[in-house]
């Protein structure tokens, strides 16, 4: 055989392949030689992957075989083959079920993506539908029990294909005594686990824009067979998804609705307490109901191709904030997988028609109670909002969704200079202009036509448009501003600044800290930590004070709009004043950044009054949901089927975990983690005990603790040795005069039935606004800056004995040479922030 024949022979041995690799001569760069080389490389990759998969299968089989042999031997010594599983008592079965539910308690489980869907391996035997529960109890023990040492090896082999999964099931079936009714296919196993298919898939030809059969490889109308010219669409079973999610959260929804109706918790400035929702309540006809906010976004699926995943999802407004942003409570309504961005009318038309019928029919929970659904808003980043609103993009004239600012074209950019009184879009003008654009096919003040969302929204456009501050503020404007500030300082100072940012300590509730400015791929959470906490204390000594004061306007305004109403009803008004001053003087300090994202900040205050604080819009939670959804894939083909397959499994597991849902906010309040330290060696505590009690049994009436849970948040003390590099002991607190104080918690202690904290108090050194006394923004900044940043003495001078309910918040501390700068964290319920982690 020639070397060329050997290359393409599928039956080559390893020795032949090595011989061919060494003997093939280097040919000229012709089309034929390039093709042969490409095929040779592909063959090598296939061989390498085959060896890797084979080794994985062998390792897995060895592990399972040894475990099954041991288990089967132990079982068969005590019982006969047909009834061996009956040895599991009812209590043991309940215990195993408890382990299964607890093990899969969280939605963010990686269930082992598979490479491809092999339909021919999914033949389901009729006998598999009549499954013996006793046998499946043993199967559950083998596969899911995380407490068993023998099953721990399964975790490292979950990333296998469906074909190998079928082989594993067959192997387990062979190792068990016969006869048995264990499922022999993955479909039968999923049926027993009550995993239902929640999606209906269809395929769209992007050339002729029509639906085609999903399994077809060629469109019969345009005769296109290019797979890049097709889009896979997955419609959700709305009834099943909404019924199950509302059913498992019904108690929380009803409880939070009572607070909404009575006006409780309004200090948090959540969506249901604001103008839009309260006006919407007056129009509600059907009861009981839920209202949802739509979210549209896309994400790339791979680096080697151009496939993207777009999801139209929604969140339930009546859920409490700490449950609203959890992935298991977000509902995907529609998915699009293609190499092109969605064609909105074709993609959403079928879904919108179903949603209109779904709104009128409602859905059942518990099998008898009918609930109804309303749509009160839509949130998306600028590219996605352009598509769903049928509006001009950010690089066109009249691209703002709220006003009619045309903008100018300069330096190859669309710039929007500040206007004192822009012409606002009203509900009537929005409808009339979009209808005119639909009729004429022209651009009418930014409208390219009517939005398909008009058909289902219960709050009219543009009032129902919610800005995605994560993309607009953090990933776009703040990022660009920080880069220009970073470029204005010396290279040596940049290195020093990056080191300061990387090593800054945060409370343990921050899963992400800060990165250096020169680092690439900075996450939105890291940029938020930089903007809210690290930018001002770190940058102010490197750049001109006037420039620092200008960026401080922006920082304070966003922090005011992000958190609770720190300044009462004037919070939104004051934030708007800061943003106006920041926008007016922007060209004095930066160049080329007066774009759409900067202009949209002028409308933040009005959105704040209509929909509440920025942290309740759930931008981070939806982005996390999209990212987690897109990662459940493996291989290079059938990604759409894989993503939906694993979401079906996740969804089914959540329905089994209703009683085991972790709710950190319902944990027992008060101190815990008793300290081995005795009160007799704490002189400060002995003196306090003698003053308050005077008994001779201080060790019995006073107990010392290392940690404490206050209002759902865990606080550490200096005595907690496992805190590592986190700083969860420096707090903001009040005294009996309601003065704001700061200090580090030395310890927690319980005196009789009262809980206290011994806090080392740091005295205020000066007002932070004094730094900007020479700037033109001093009078404006002095209204708010001293509520967010504090300059304290570096050493504590006093100690306070504080009831734990006087502790208000955790703080971030920036250590300077002769003082410290302290800023309280912004309280909220965003993903990856201030979520108590009770394992630390």
C-alpha cells in the first residue's frame, strides 16, 4: 500500500499510523496536498479522542465493576436473587431518598454534558415502564448518594457521552442478580425520575424565513442545505414551567404579596412598591396572579464556530428579592440557536401567539387553583433591546428609547451632547410613530416599526422599558472611563495601583473581589466592586483632584440609585442632580465618551421612581442564568438538544427539592460557633460583667462566640481564625443616640438572654468631603459623599458593648499610612453579592 492509501484507511493500527506520520514527504502547497494534510490532522485528532474516551470508559467500568461485585456479593449472601432488594427497609429507602434530594438541592448542578444525542441507542423496552422500586432504590444508592464513599468515584466520570451512559446502565444491569426490571436505557431512567420534556423544537430557514421539518437537511423552498443557514428554535411548555415554579414558590409569593398590599418593606425600594406596579394593580382583573418582567439576551456557544444562544426568559416580580434572582426560579420562554442574531418577527411570532392565549387561560397549581399571568416590563442590553423594540441601534440617530435626542456624528462616532430639556417619548407618540414607521417602512424618530411586544405587555411602551445597568453602566461606560483614568497616570503608578486593587480585602459575602485595570475579561461584578468601593479610595492620590471630584459625582449617583433610599424621598432627585453635573462637564475630562450609554444615565432617576433600585432589576441573576444554561453542552453537534435535555433534568430535580430548598434568610438569628476562650482572660469583658451583673459566676452567665447571624447576614469576629483573607468583622453600627459608628468586632457574647458584640471603635478623623473642598463640585458632593465614605483613625481608641441588632452593615476598609477609608457595602440581593454563605 502507498502512504496515501494508508492515511485514509479506517482500519490502521497504531504502528501503521506512526509509520505513515514519519514517511509522508512534504509536498508543495497545492490544493490536493492541503486537503490531504487537513484530513490527516483530523484523523489524528479522532484517534486521540478515541483513545481518551476508551480510557475513560475503561476506568469507569473498572470502578463500577469493583463496586458492583462487592455490593452484589454482600447482598446475595443474605437473600435470593429475585428478592435481594427487599432487604432495604422502609427507613433505609427513606434515608436514601433524603440523601438524593439533599444532594441535588441546588439548581447550579453540573449534570455532565454529553457530546451528542444518539437516538438509536434510546430504544425503550415496554417492560421498563413497570419498574420495581426496590431495585431502583439500590440504583439510586449507587448513582446519587453523595454520602457514600463507594459512589464518590462516579463524580469524576460524569462528562461522558450518552452512548457510554447506556453502556453503564447495561453494565449495572448485568452485575445485578437476575431477573430484574432495572431500566436498560437512558429514556427509561428519565421516565422513572419524572423528567419531562419541556421544549418543542422547530427549525427555521434563514433564507426564505419559513419553518421546515426539524430533521430535514435541506429547505424545500429555497433549496439551501448549508447548516449555517438554519436556526433551531425551542418553544417552552409554558403551562408546565409556570405551574411547577409557582407551585413550589406559592407560599413565598402569597406572603410577599401581603407585604406589597400593606406597604411593608418599602424602604428596600423594590419593584412592587413603585409607581408602575402600583398603577398596574389598579388594572388587574384576574386573581390570583403573577406579574413577570421579560429578559432578552444572547451568548456565544463556542470559540470554534459562530453559533450563539438567545433566550427570552422572565422573572416573577411577586417573589421576594432573594428568591427572585435564583436560577431555578427563572423561566425560559423561547430559545434560538444559530450563527446569526434572531429575526425577531419570525422567532417570537409563534411564542407571542401562545402567550396571548396563555394570558387568558391561565394555569393550574395543585391541580385545581387557577392563576393568571401579566407582563409589566422588558429588560435587555442595547443590542437586544434594539431587536425586540424594532428600534434603531446605538450608532444611529434618535437611538434613545425614552427621548428624541438625535445626536451628532463626529470622529466616526455617534455622540449625544447634554440637553437641558429633551423631548420625551410618551405612550401616545410611541404608538403613533412606531405604527407610522411600520406602515411607511421608514425611520420615524428611531422607530423602524411596531414592537412585537405590544401584543402582550400590560404596561405600555416606553414605560415598560427597563435599562440593564449591568451592561450600560458597568461593562460599558464605567469600563471606558476607568481605562481613560488608568491611561492618564504613569506606568510605575499603574503597576502599584493594580497591586493595591488585587490585594484589597472584602467581606466573605463577595465571591469576586477586584482585578487589576490592565487585566482582560473583567467581570461585571468585579467592575461593580471597583466602581462602588475601590475606585475612589485607590485613585484619588494618583490623578488631579478636580477629575477625582468629577468621577465621584458618578459613583455617588449610581450607589444612590442602586441601594436603599438612604436620603428618603429625595434620593432620586439628588442622584439626578449629580448625573446632570457629571454629564455637563464630561467633555472637560474625557474624550469620545458622550455616547448612548452615557446619555441613558440621564433617565436613570425616572426609571428609579418607576421601578425602584437598580439591584432589584435582576440583571446579574439573568446573566448568570444564561451563562449556566449555555454551559450544559459537550462535543460539537446537537448543542440545542443537549442544552434542553439538561435543563429538563435540572427542572425535574428542583421539583423534588421543594422541602429542601435552602433559604439562608430563615436561618436562626444570633451568635453561634462557641469560642473556647474563657471570659476570665478577656479583661474588657470581666469589667463589663462586674458593672452589669456583679455575680461571682461570670463563666456561666456569659458565653463567648466567634460568629453571629444578624438579619440574615453572617458577621465574623477577630476571634474567628478561619476567616482567611476576608474582612467580615469591620462593621457600621449605631449607639443609643443613633449616631453612625464604625469598628472591628473583637467577639460576640451572650449575657443571659441578650446578645452583644464587643466592638473596637475607630474615631472619625475628618469628613471625606474635605478632600474636595478646593473643587467646583464640593457643594454638591458634600450632600452625599459623607454617607458613603468615611476617614477614620487607623487605631481603635475605645471599646463599645453593642446589642447585635444595632449592627447595621459590613464594610470595606482601605488601609492608608496614617488613617483608613471605610465604605459600607451596598445592601441588595444581586447574584454573587451579599448572599450569606454559612459554610465559612
